[in-house]
C-alpha cells in the first residue's frame, strides 16, 4: 500500500522504479534452433522420457537437453 502521509493535495505519488524483467532474463542467448523429429516405438519413447526426467528434471525441454548431452558425448568420441 502506498504511503499517503507524504502526499500533498493534488500531487501524485512518485513512480517507483523496478528493474526490467526483460533485461534481467538469466537465460543465455542462443542461436536459432531447428526442430528434429524421429519416430520411435512407444516403449523407447517412454524410457527416453523417463531418463530425461531423471537427468534434467521433469520440465519442458528435458528431452532436448538429454539429446544434446548424448550428441555432445557422441561427437567428442574419437573414431
């Protein structure tokens, strides 16, 4: 609630400043992404989803994070 004891008749209260929510976004700026879709049997999908949830939490993007971790591990292997 606003402190009205400092107000004089006809004078509006001073505007409070707040930090910008957009500028304070903690997410890193990433490059443009493209979708990748594959068809797998339901049991593999369920197992992959469960593993993604265990590794990265049951949140939006967990399966993408698991795929990126798998890709990073695969691409770092020496042939």
